[in-house]
C-alpha cells in the first residue's frame, strides 16, 4: 500500500509529465510546417504522423483488442473525429495561418462543448464556465482581428475552426467512453483511434501518390536545413507517441482538472516555438487575444459541477470519475 509521504512525489512527477506532454504536443505544428512548405500536402503529413504513431502503438492495440467488440462505435468515432478530423484540419490550417493562431482558434472547442452540453444535452452549466466561454470568444475576435476583415487567410481560419469542431466530438466521445459500468481504457481508445484514423486518412490522402523524395531531402527550420526525416521522427515519436503517453500518466497522477490546466500551456509553447523557430510574429492584438483565450479556457476548464454526478459542467470534458478513466483521452490529438 502506498504511504501518504509518497503523494507529494507522485504529484510532482505528475506535474513534470504534464509539462512534458504540453511541450511535446506544442512542438507538432512547428515540425510539421517545414515539411508542408518543403512540398508535402497537409493531408500527407497528417497521414505520416497518424500512421507512424499507430504502428508504434500496435502493442497497446493488441493488449486492448477486446475493445473492438465491446466499444466499436466509440473507436470508430474517435478515430474519425479526434484523430483524422482534428489533425487534417489543423495541419491544413497551418499551411495558411501561423501555428499559434491555428492552435488558439482550436481552443474555442471548450466553448463549443459547453454549447453542446447546454443546448443539445439541456444540462445546466456553471457561471464560471459561461464566463470562460465569453472570454474565449472575445479573445478570438482579437486573435483573428475581426475588425479588419480577418488579418489571416479566411480559409485557414475556417480550417482551424473545423479542428475545433472535431474536438467537440473528441470531448463528447471521451465523456461517453468513461460512462457506465464498462468504461473504455483510454490507452486502448488512443491506440485504436490512431489505427482507424490511419485507415481513414489512407483513403482520403492517397499516400501512394506522395512525393516520397521530400522525406529524403531537407526542410528549412529557423534558417537551417534540417533532414525531413528528423522532423517526421519528432512528429511521430515525440509530438504524438511520447505526448500521449506522458499525458496519460500525468492525469493518472494528478486530478483531471489540474492536468487540464497544465495542458493549456500547449498554446503558449506552440506560439513561442513558432516565434523562435519559424519567425512567426504576432501583433499586440493577437498576443492580448491569445492571453484572453487561454484565460477563458483555464476558467472553463477548472469549473466544477455543483453536483458531481448530476451536472457535468466541465468545458473540456473533464472526467467525472475519480479513477481518471476518461481523463487521458482529454488531450487533443494534435
């Protein structure tokens, strides 16, 4: 039995893993954009990432193979929305707008989830969660500079919103997967979500027509010519596999709410990395708007239901169960 003295160590380890997960997720766009600019289509980069991660996590899929017969609908929905949909829209947006802007717009998903809870499921939401939505909407108007007719590509902004919409399905399915007497293990859901997403993306992206020579060449990163395979390895092994596994373990050691708050640092990390490595500078309005978006996400994320079982208010789909069964799936597939 674990002694109480171990709890601070468990918490510190969990915080460290959550920070590592946020950093690794935040680096996905920075590594992907040079590959897109080198000649790969956004869908092709998405396929490479998802397929590579799915192959690495095959042992997990085999271990949780019982999910195929127990929860097939959950796995298919998760693979199509949380994996294929989110990543395809996000990477397509990266080819048209800065990394930080794409990710900040994607943080509009918690607000959309609250709309789903309030108007579709007809369940009450807390005032703190509603305030978080208002802040997120206000911040996004600054990020995209609505008053100037959008300072970025309208199509890129729409694609980023598409990623946010797919995240709604991600959160809703995550919540569904943790319900009932037979919850789905998040490790198995992630592994099969990547496999199913890889199959779906294979049909759409048709990788057999990809210019594979791009991967044998180099791509420009911060003025340096970096091997394309190095960037791809980072995306697959670090920004996907390591990011998910550290995220899962961190939530097991922390509460879902604490891990969710740390996850909000992903947008900050991605923006800073894009500024340093891709020379993507944001104006004052975008920086202020981004801070407001993150503040809204934090407020909504940390809001808790007044009645734990009756009013699931969390804007990010935070787990209602203390076991943490749902929480690992809380992380976005980026």
